[in-house]
C-alpha cells in the first residue's frame, strides 16, 4: 500500500484505487483511534474522523457508517441515511455491516481491530461499496452480498468492479477453534482451502476466503487488491487479538467525488 503522512496521521492507500480520479479512500493506522465507543483516547475519535475527511476533501457532515454487528447485511445509503454514524455507533445505520452508495460527497467509514474491511468501486457508473467482513460476515457471504447489491441497485457489472481488502488478521496469526471451522464448512464451498489445521485449532485465512468469494461473485482476479498486512503481528494497526479489550479501531474511508 502507498503511505501518506499528514501531520500526526499516517494514511495508507490501495495502489489501484489511487489511480482512479473519481474516488478517494484511506486506511488509517495507530496511534489514532477512530472509535468513539471503544479503546484508548476515544474522546478524540471524532476529531480524527474530521481530519481524515479534510485530507480527502470530503464533507465530514456526510460521513456515514453501518452499525457493524458481525452479520451479512448490506444496504444502499438513502438520503435520510447521510451522516448517520459520523459521531459514533449510536447513530449508525442499524443491523448492517456494509453500505453501497452512488452519491458523490457521501463518504463511508468502517472500523476494524482485526476484521477485513473490503471496498469496491465501479468507475463507470460510478458507485462504491464497503463491508466489515468479520469471520461471521465472511462465512455469511458478506463480500458477495455487496457485489450482488451493487449489481441489483445500480446495475454494476461485477467484471468491472475494482475491489480491495484491507489489512486485517492474517493467515500467519488468525487462529480459531473447531466450532468456527465447522460453521465455515456449512457455508463456504471451498472452506478447506481457507483453513490449516494446527492440532485442535485452525488457522483461518480470511484473505483467501473473501478473495474466493469475490471471484465466485464475478469479480476479475486481476481487479482484487489484497493489502496482505496482518493487523495482529504488524503493530501499526489496532488488534483485538493482540491489544485486548482496550484496543482502539483503525478505519477505512471511501467516497465518490
């Protein structure tokens, strides 16, 4: 990913999306915490959200967020949704982990402390989508649901979508128990390609699981960019697995301009 430092903020950008003139985006890093409801220095989270919006030249007042409930639901941002969640989870769009949008100047924000954040851009319409793909969301098919929603709501052709997967818990570190593996096998056709047994535990490759899901949804392999940075062993990101209950959250911002 491409690094961009502005004052105290270090932002990361996907290489492919950075070349697209119709969209802006950023992935944040520590030490800033972007979750007003959780972690150290949460009282400064809204301030940092405002600063990133200034850097991206998008209106903070329109910043919109899903509630992030570790599910599989994606909805389109409607006029009355604009700005929901900009100040915190209490006002976010309820019951969903993903948003799609065809409105310029309506930035989406997602938060993570290990879960993959996945964004999509249709340069022709244009339109964007973004989802918080926790292991539950991944197993529920959240990334594929985003693609289907963009096709159904906007007429996006999956073959032209550009999709990026953020830093998150990587296959080097993301260990789960047998119950997660059992659930995944009931929902993912290629589940065994995403797990490596480790005694009674399993290493779950969320990047592979989501990448395969996107390809099965019609996304061209060449149009998928995976950051490939593990939030657990790379300390420039917040990690619930590493930092525990006091972990803050890093963020993905994306907006049409």
